[in-house]
């Protein structure tokens, strides 16, 4: 098991919003970001709350065969979200520490759609 350094996570701000990311060919996804700079290179860990956490939980429910039960999508990054994130990181073969950050964002699937239609999941490496 690889564990990432909390020092590297500390260099990123906490995600506090959600934005639509265009992937090209009319495809898009929604991902957490930091509203202060517009960067999607942000982190979330236990204690984080808000729309960004809710979007992360939704992705874990929608794109990972109900890895996160829909009933637990509450916008609070608690122990259940941390353990679910750790399992997602194991599946995606990234550093497994239960904390969401840029490496996990690039590896995981996100809910999105094509054109004006929602549905499906996709990932971005940017």
C-alpha cells in the first residue's frame, strides 16, 4: 500500500466549489475546485463540508457501482467518506490515504454528460 505525504496535500487549498469541465466533443463532467483561484488542484479530507464534498460523494455513488450509498451523500467528509475514498484509491491504483487530492482527481471517474444530456461517467488527466 502506498501512502501519500500529508505535506504534499498541505500545499493545496481545500476544494470549496463545483465546476463544469469541458472534455471536448461536447462531453463534460462536474468536479470539485477551489473558488479562490479556479484550480481543480485542491484537497478534501475529514472535516471538509459543502458542495465539493457532495460532488465527490455523488461520483463515488454514481460512477463506482454504489461504492458510496446514496443515502450517505450529505456533503460531509466524515469517516465513511474517508474509508470509501481509500477503497476508490485502491481500485484506481493511486496513493491510498483516504484524502482526495489532484492525483485521485485525475484517476477517478466523474459524472457528466454529452451536450445537454446528463448521464455516464468520464475521467480527465488534466
